[in-house]
C-alpha cells in the first residue's frame, strides 16, 4: 500500500495537474504539453524494458531481488518530480519553458520513476504465490493509489486556487510548494514500503536460462503472448479513460461549474467508491473471476459517462453524485488490475519456461505510460481544438467543449476496455486456477 502511495504522490500529481499547471501558470499551449508527454513515452520504450531486464537478471539478496531498488531510487524520483513544477520560471522565454518541461519530465518519468516502479510492481509476485494473497496485494496497492488520489484530488483544489474577478485561477507559487510537500511524503511512503515488505518467493534464474533468454527472445515471447498483448491494450484504454477524467476535473469543476469545492467533494466521493470496491473485489472475484468482474464494472462506468453526457446536469452536485457511480465501476477493476498482471506472469512462465517478472511488468508499465501519454496528448489536443487557453478559459463555447471531452472520452475508453477483457483476454477464472495448480506443482518439485 505504501509503495503505491509513494508512487502516486508524483504520478497522480502529474496525470491530474501537469497539463493544468503548464497551460494556466507557465503559458504553454495544451497541445505542446501533450506532445512532450507522448515523446517521453517513446523514451520509456527503452528505459522500461531495460529496467525490467535488469530486475530479471539481478541476484537474490538478503533484502530480496526487487526491494533494494525502492531504497536506491526514492530520493531521485521525488526530487525530479518537484523540479517539474517551478512557477518561478513562468516569465522565461517559451523555448526555455518547453525545453525545461521536456528535460525534467523525462528525468522524472522515464528514468527515476521507471527505476523504482518496475521493481516495485514486479515485487508482488515475489511476496506470495497464492491467488488470494495476490488479490489482497492488488487491493491494498490500489488503496495506496486511492489515498494518494484523495490527498491530491481533494487537497490541491482547496489550497491551490484563487478567485480573481469572479474566475477560479490556479496559484502557481502555491502549487510549487504543494509539489515539494508531496515529494517529501513520497519518500516517507517509499521507506515505509521498503521496511515493511518481505519477499518470500525466491526464484533464482540460472545462467542457462539467462543465456537462452535474450532480448530478442523476450520480444518474440511478448508478441506471441495473447494474455500480455491484450492486457497491454486494456491498460492503454483504461488509463486513457481514467486519467482523462482526472485531468479534465481540473477544467470542468473550476471552468464549467465554477466550483473547486465540488472538485474536493468529488475526490472524497471517489475514495468512497474505491473503499466500497475494495470491500467487494476479493469475494466477487473469487466467485466469478477477476476478468469477468472487470467487464461488468467497466460497463457500469461507461454507462454512467454516457448518462452524464445525455443529462448534462446544471447542478454540480448532481454531476458529482452520478460520477460516483463511475468511480465505483472503475474502482472494482482497479482493485483487481494488479492481480491480473500476476496472472499474466504465471501464464508467461508456463508458456515460455522461464520466470520473467521484471520483463513482463516492464512491458505492462510501458503500456500504462502509453495510456498516460494518450490521455495527456488527447486531452491537450482536444483542449486546443476547442480553443482553450488562459484567456478563453471561461468562454461559453470552450466550457461546453470541456464538458463534452469529460464525458465522451472516458465513455469510449471504458466500453473498449470491457470488450477487450471479454473477447480478447484469455485468462478467465477457469484458466487462472489451472495455471496456479500447474506452477505450484512445478515449484514444489524445484523445477
């Protein structure tokens, strides 16, 4: 839980507020910010896979195979995140501001965040091999992200906005201080994760396995792995939907409804939905299957977004109440999502004959970053398309466009996600249970 708490003090801050900060405080066009984020994801194609390979080839130490990286990288990732949000540079030339965003964002996301997140995410399969335990790990990991989301989604709007001439405006200097506080909290959470976590499943990779597991072999295995490719596709569209909702909240509440207070309440409602999802995720997944439950939950989220688009409530509290249903639907899938990737790792071991926790998780992490970039790039492009800028932010046509983006993009994403999990992803309940039994017998024999 504390690992994702630390991760998302910087990740959710970026996915929710970076676009808003650079358009409204730094004066950079939304489409440019989106392009920078998408270019960074191309860099991740190399850094994520490299870090995954490093993890897979690392020796098992007394602290474990993955835990040491959390201790090594918690400081650099926090510092790099803080450097992104320097409002004191707002008066610098535009070329400088764009270059500064590019460099600091690459350092944070493509280098330091990768170096801590790949080992942390890979560690789940080393904590326990039991399906029930893994679902609990996925739930608690998601709760860590939810708590970070509460701090950021509820806390930032209460502090970071000012009323100027009747309009709700982001205070750049205050936001820089907030980013610094979140970086300190991230380090504390990472250290708690390191101290309180134990790797119990220690599967060493032999020299022969390393020799037969070249980079080419890894990519060949990946592209012929239906479970991995489908979960990667699912992750891209899920994050495009989820992060668009989070990012656009910074526009729809202050710009469309003129109520940052409602954004704070919405964040509390999101957490309430996540807590309900956490309570029901494990029992319903055990009974019906993780993939099956995820399909239903995402259909609920998609239906709610479509309903919001049709009704277009003038009362912000009606909007918040309906959006709660969307967060509840998304929450169930979020609680099981990390257990799905451990199922994919098991499937890959059976299929390829080698345990590739780091490499599989690295490809999955890269896909998640693609989803983040797709969300930021799409949101930035659509905001530019509707004519959004710091000077047009409250024009009637612009705020109407903001509402349309906030409802339609997530609806499409959640619907696509449900279709992928039902028709493409192969690891439904029966297959997962069979895979667990096969690997348990294999490991008991010491193979």
